[in-house]
C-alpha cells in the first residue's frame, strides 16, 4: 500500500526537476562567475538604487570609481578584459560631482551627472552636457538609447521654477520636455529608456499631495498612466525592457511604511498590469517560501527576467523569471547553479540584468564586513546531472 505514495513522491520530484530544467530562462552556456567590481556608491546621491547599470551584452558596468589615494569619487566604467576606466578626465580630473547612471545597450556610451549637470561621457574623456538651458539647480542623465544618440534626463522634479522635469536629448533637437504638448503640469521623472530611444518609463505626480503613478511615454501617445496592482493607490516604474514593451516597478498604498505590503509589477503592452507577487523562494527550487515586499530595478531585453530588492531579512537581492513565476534570492540562484565562494556573502540588491537575462550587477556585503561592494555575476546553464542529483536527493530525504 505504501508503494503508491512513494511512486507519487518520485513523480513529483522528477516533475519538479524537469520543470526546473525546462523552465529556467535561456541562460546560455557561459561559465559561472562572481566578481567584485571597483565601483562604489557616490556621495552625491542619497540612495544606491540608480548607481549601477549594465550594457545589453553584460560586458560593461557603469557607476563611480574611487581614487585610492584621495578617496574622491568620479564617474567610471568597468569592462570585461579591460577593468576600470575613469570618465570625464579631459574636462576635470576632480569634479565636484561625477557619476555614471546609465550605459548604452552596446556599451559604447555612458551618461550621468558631472558637476551637477546632466552629461554624456565621451570615449575620448570629454563630456557633452545635455542639460536644457536655462536649467534648474540640478540635472542628471539617467539612461540612453542603445547607440548613445538619445539621452533621458531629469531637470529637477520640483513643481516650481523653470523645471522641465523628464526630458529627452539628442544632438539635432537638443533637450525637450516629455510633458510638452501633453497638458500635464505636474512632476514627471524619467527612469528608463528603450533601446531605440522612443519609449520612456518613470514616475509622475499630479501634485505633491497626490500618490505617485507609473507612466509610459511615447512620441505618438504622450503620457500613459499604467495604473496600480489591485487594492493599491500608488505605483512607480523603475525600468523598461530594451524593446520597450515591458515596464517593471512596484505598487502599494500611499502613506504606508516600508514594511506595509507592496507588490512588484510587470506591465506589458499585450497584458497590461501584472502583479508579480511577494512570494520569495529560499535556498533552492524545493525550499520554503516567505512573503516580503519587492522593488524591481532591472529587466531583461524581452521582459522575461526581472531583478530587484526585497525587504526580507532585512534586504536581499532577488530574481524573477516567467518560467519560475516567483521570486528567488539571487545568492541562492547563483549557488544552486554552481557559483562558488559565496559563503557568508549578502547579495542585498540586484540593480540590473543583461538583455539575455544571464548577467546581473548589484551591491553585496562580504563576510564579516559592513562596507558594501559592487558585483557582477554570470549565471550559467545548469547541468542535467546537477538537477537530477538534487531531485533524487530530495526523494531520498522524503523516504527517510
């Protein structure tokens, strides 16, 4: 009589194993790796969440470099096979503020802030200022098109003064406000730009007292409000896919604390607002599930992989894929797929992911340290033997 339950357990384990093998995203066959990058949070920005960006092929990461002798921070890039390179050095080797926020899809161009002005960092060390003139007291460039020809920036999101809010810049037209001709006069902040430079995602507010709303902007359609997840009244968009069809962010209730329930969302042209939930799988694909708030910061080129941060224990970097249909801790995923040397590491924030969903970057804390470091990790394709081994091990545990 007990043979049937055992057979049923075997079928479930094999099903889970095969489901994992089939369901993992197309992660390719690159060797697994985890490496620390010489990039650090900039003192000119209060939060880390926009401080690292990765190129479409995952070989370039932009952010800030720290001079080992003066400890000054300056915009910089890190490239596979090259290492770190400071940016803007031909203009000023020690600017007051300098940080790279966005990397073009092809890795050729970085954009950010240079002496409180939105800037495009050129390969020869020069800087092209893309801030509108006259500008507000602060401007910054947050993203760029795949070839670096179109730049998304923000000219102070204040409700007063000459602010343009979110703007697009190119060499032909200069800077132009996204809200121009739309009739919208509230706060408009840009956060993500499609590869072709035609679609913007971000956050808007009608007034200081109104809840924020995620939006999508196109030249032909203007500003489109994306709505919220069920039962919520605010939403924020943080990233857009390379093809411009997928936007990710979070949604919650205004006035609530950071510990109140808040869901991640994925919005698509085809399906609209999709609640990605708060469920996070721990340790392995067979591990327990906990509930926690999740804020996405990056999305793959086709929208099938989403990365971000959750407030579980207390913060942890997470990954979501269409195949899994749930969030998983980045460290658990890397260890399960064969990345070694992560014992004691806390990967507390994943900020971006390459177009193919295989390369991620973010912030981590090494064992027995409190200073955070930037990292880049390549996720390999798992071997069939590893998956079957784990499945059979779980079956053995159930029998005992």
